[in-house]
C-alpha cells in the first residue's frame, strides 16, 4: 500500500503561504509608506545588506563594521535580498532577452511579470530592465561567465527599480581591477569602478557646468525641470549622484550633453 502522507504540519507551509485579497502574504508583516503603498526598502532584512566598501574608500572614510546608520548609497544589497523581495512581491514569470553576446561584451534585459496586488489596482504588471557585463567591469573570474553576470545584474535592476529600492546590488558592482580601463574611456584609478556612470556624470557636471558639489548640480536639474527640458518626478529626492538610478544617469548625461 502507498505510504500515507503526513499532513499534520501543513499549517506551517501551504496553509500559511497564502495571499489575501490585497495580493499580500498573510504570514508577512509588511511595512507601509504614508501614502499606503508598501515600503519595500524597509522590507529588506539587514542580513542581506553590508557597507559599500568602494564608496568609503572613494571618500577616504573608514569602512563601518555594521550597516547601522548607513544611508542607502553607502550600502550594497546581496542577490539573496533581491530574490527574497521578488518572492514577497510575487511574480508569475521571469524571462531574459539577449541584445549583445560577444566575446568581451554581453547585454541582457530581464522582464518580470509581477502578479496583481492593491498597489497596481489589481492588474498584472510587466517590468523590464537591462544590464551588461564586459571584460572591463568584471573580475578575472567573472570574465569567464559574462552571460551569467549580465543576467544577474539585469534581474537585480529589474526588481529593485520596480520596487523603488535605491540600494545598489552587489551583482551590479564593477569588480574589475583598479588598473584596468573601463568601457567609458576612464580608468578605475580615476573613477572607482562601481560608480563609473555616476563618476562620469559628476566629472561632466564639474568640468562643463562648474558644479563642485551635488547641490549645485541639483539646482541645475531643478532649473531644467521647471523649464520643461528635463522631467523626472524623483529629482527632489536625489541627495547625491549615487541616488540617481544608473539607467536614468545615462539618460541625463545624454540630455545635458545635447544642451
């Protein structure tokens, strides 16, 4: 006779892992923003966060031993934290599209179909983001697995940008050696690897706009916003270059250069 399945502990599994009519898990204590939306940033457990070593080295500051009191731009989030957020939010599928696959450069987009919840007016949402991996922004070991690195980076960016997480993912970091040249023509000795696009934007702001601090650059952005030349509702929430999402920083750099 087939062995009878013990269902006495289902209350600790299937019976507790249930979504309610708001699209939320019943066994999770959610944290909410003032407007009633979910504060996904606060849902990230500290075990998935650690100090961004390169940020502190860039500004010649001691590297903290804990994440207590650190701001988002001073932190990194592990892939495990991004996966947990995706699981909590809920999704029906994940797919990848290869845009470039060359020996030294791979560019991949990740599309996630998120399940409905009250935040999306109970409509399913498809969100896409793109990332690349090159021999210039990966370590000697990762250079052998550019496709995998690009997939991980695209997944991380897709989840955190959809959930409004401003902490850079560890998988998004430029892990190339300091002596290697980056793909934007600068060396990592001048611009610390993981901040290549932000460092480029900062340098351009300093050299072309005469802005020696972010406050000056933000005033410039606000002037562009008021004139209708550049529209982004999040400008007021940016307090340093690293607060600007990498994708937006590239768009912004192109916009300013055109002017």
